[in-house]
């Protein structure tokens, strides 16, 4: 557990306290769109560098039942919001979405919420168009979750959302070329 705490706190201050200027609370009551995106006061927010499972994608649980991977990612984000009372800071706004970095308070530690989601196996490192992570440390966290078979990583048919999104883009490109 100590290794996880060290890994999770890599990007944020180590002790809890008052939120720094420019930060805002991510409180229960926001409208969650997915396990990485929400709407609050008419504005859309997304955790920077994170890709949750896509809603509508299925995996097979240990009982052989099909489950919606995206719904699980969303439920886990909701639980973390409720339990850790994250505080977020806007990083950049692009395409009508404010990308944010958030920290969650666990005990007296401030931990990167994105890193928590990825390390626990309920989200993935988001990849750019060249297949490289937007934030390299998150790919290390993803590898940790995969090696430990944490969260959704314990199920063999859970696919990285970037693979699914890439297939969709390639299919659209082929269709447009015809």
C-alpha cells in the first residue's frame, strides 16, 4: 500500500490543507457523463490525461455476466468524489471542455485523483493521436494496475478505450475515402 501512496502522490503536494487559489471543489451533485468527464454549472470538465472506459462497452465479469465498463468507471468516479472530496484546478480549455487536474484527500494525504483512478484499475492513461500518453506518469500507473490486475484489469476482455477509439477513427476515415 505504501508503494501505491508514493506513486499516487507523485504530482501533488503531500499534505492536506486549504485549497490553493484557482482551485475549485468537485462536489457531489455534478452531472457525470463518464468516468472522466462531468458538467457543473453548465460547464464541461474532464480530468487531464485520463480515459475512462467508454459507456456501452462490455466486459465479462467472473460470473460470466456482461457488464458495462463505462458505467463501472462512472460509478467509481462518483464514489471517489463522494469519499475524497476532490479539489480541482483548470489547466486548459479546448473544444468547450475545461481540462483539469484534481487532488483527492485521503487521510492527510493529497493524491492525484486521475492517478487514483488509473492505479486502482478503473481508468486508463489517455493517449494522443500518435499513441503516446498525454501524461507519461499515468502510463506508469496504468502498467502498475495491469500488473496487479487491479479493478477492471482483472477481466480479460476489458480493452483500452484508445484501441476502440482508434478503430472507430480508422473506420470513419475508410468510409470517407470511399
